[in-house]
C-alpha cells in the first residue's frame, strides 16, 4: 500500500513538473496520454483498442474484407473491419451489414448520446463505444 502511495505521489509530481514547461494547449494532450498510460498499466484499457481509437483502422488486404454497406464509404468500412478483428468487437461488421438501425445511428447528429443498435450498448465499455463512434464518424 505504501509503494502504491509513493508511486501515485511521484506520478503527480512528474505531471506537475512537466506541465510547467508545456504550453496550455499541450497540457490536455499530455494529461490524456498520461491518464491512458496509467489505465493501461492497471489493465483497465486494452492497448489495441486504444491504438485504434487514436489512429483508426488500416486494412492492408481488402480482398479478404467483407463487403461494405452501400451507405458507408470505404475508409469508414476499413475502420469497422479493423475493429471487427478485435475480440471484443467480433461480429460488428456483420451487425452493421444486417441491421438497418446502424444507418440511422450513424446519420444521427449526436450518436454519442444515443444507445448503440442491437445489444452492442450492453456489451461494450466507454472506450469501446468511443472506438465505434470514431470508426463510423
């Protein structure tokens, strides 16, 4: 318990010392990165999901990719296909292809405020939901 307290105190001191040398606009990015590193170390965040959230999906071989619905552009479908390759998103591509609710969800002005179609809202945590929003928007 004492080691955890020392580690938390040290992390906070590093954060404060680093922020002194940063421009105001860079502090939020540094805070975001530090927060996710802490969550990753604790096992609360999956690195693969976080990478897709930050960078998006890139499909190297479109020949093996499932066909995209007509209402989605190829880049968006690449993001969905990359998400679909992660265990927690298994079946997402098929769900988007077969469930017409997804089109309405994607076209919604504020999809982050509405529940995901099918049972995806119950299956995913907050970061995973943000991954879907990022992939489809």
